[in-house]
C-alpha cells in the first residue's frame, strides 16, 4: 500500500494521484495505461483543468518519479504503529533527494 505524507503539498493543484483516483490511477498504473487515461476521463465527463493538469504531470516520467518519491510503500501487516514524531534523518534525506530532483527537473 502506498501512503502519502499528510504534509505533502503539490505545486499548482491537488496531488496528481488524488486528482485521478476516481478513474483508478495509482502508482501501479503502467506508463502505457496512463497514456490512455484521457479516454476514461472524457468518457466519464471528468476531464477538467485539474484532472488534465494531473494527467499531464504523471505522463512526464520525471514528474511522475517526483510524485512517487513523496509516497511511502507500507506493508500495513508488518508496519509499526504510525504514531509519534517522524525520524528527522529521514526528513533530511528526503529533502536532499527532492532538492536533487527539482534542480534537474528543468
């Protein structure tokens, strides 16, 4: 299961996977399958500026990788309690990775 950090914000609108959840888009959607999502959005009359932007974001590999970097892969059956304060080392490491991605995402 992929869980988004609740403090995650996305520049320019809602998080792309949240915006496209209604048509079944998840991090496990293949890149080829993602290319056809526009047809589903159109068929269900869900193609709006928000869903169009989310779809455009996820079709670009670098942007999709950035979105997925903000998700945590958690096995709920073996995960420890998700309470308390996050490990500050993980936060710093994640920030460093984000800085590297954003620097090269031109």
